[in-house]
C-alpha cells in the first residue's frame, strides 16, 4: 500500500481515481490472501514478489496515465490493467480538452447467460475529481463467432460516433475482435421489417 499510495499522491488522475483506487486495493487484497497459505519459504518469496510487483505495476500505470493527460508526446495508446478486465485511454489535454475513456468488465455475477456485461465511461473533464463521466452499459456476446464478439449498446452511444469508435478500439486493446453493428451496418434502422413482422430493437 505504501507504493500504491505514494503513486496516487504523486500522479493525481482526477476522475480516473474512482476506477483505479478500488481496483488496486482489490488486487492487493486478493494477493495478500495467498500469504496465509504458504507452506515453504520459496512460496512465500514468490507470493511476496507478486504482491510487490502488482504495486509497482500500478505505480507505473499511474505515471503513464498522468503523462498521457498532461504532457505533449506521441499519441497515447490504451493502457491495459492486469487480467484484461479494464482498459483506459487518457488523451492529452494540453492543447485541447479531450475525453478519457474507460472500458471495464462488470462483476461476472451480473452477467446473463451467453453474454458479458461491460461499462464504458467517458470522462469529458478527466482532470476534475468531480467528473463522474457518462456511463453506458455494453453487452458483449461471449460466444465468439468467426473470431468476433457481437457488441450491443444503447442508441445514445451509437449517436456519439467518436465515442462509439473508441469503444471498438477498447475491445481490440483487450484482445477481442468486436462487431459493432452501427459501424459495420449503419443503415440497418432504415430497413423495413419483413412483411407480417413488427420492427424491434436490433
């Protein structure tokens, strides 16, 4: 926690902290539990190294995100948290106010059969700790077809084209190949439903 808290004090990330601070504490708690089950000194050494490594990686991640937000540099990439359950893209705000994007998988217990539930949050004032962002629930088909997952979102997100595109990039960064209907089939809402069938949500 000393390493994590020192990084949080040095690299303040505004609205991103409500995602990152609970994540690292949960991660360290899960690793700390391993120490109680160690039977040998070698196991203890390995588990302590994993615990220390997680804190060090978190410190480095915060350093990278802080640089992404506040320094002029090559266009930043998506930053991936361990286990690929969260991805963050923090764009530079030096010359222009640009949003930060957070794509994270929600608790597996909240998922429905055959799908995964994700949260996609857009922070338009990422340096402001009070910015709660705009969140969208995203459903991703967990049964891959032709190496792709089908991603469904609300029409409000589809209408924000640049945000919608970043959602696609976020899934790619996490190692998935998404199929976002409104990108690859943008005119689907204009089609007439087959005769005798009522239109519905697609």
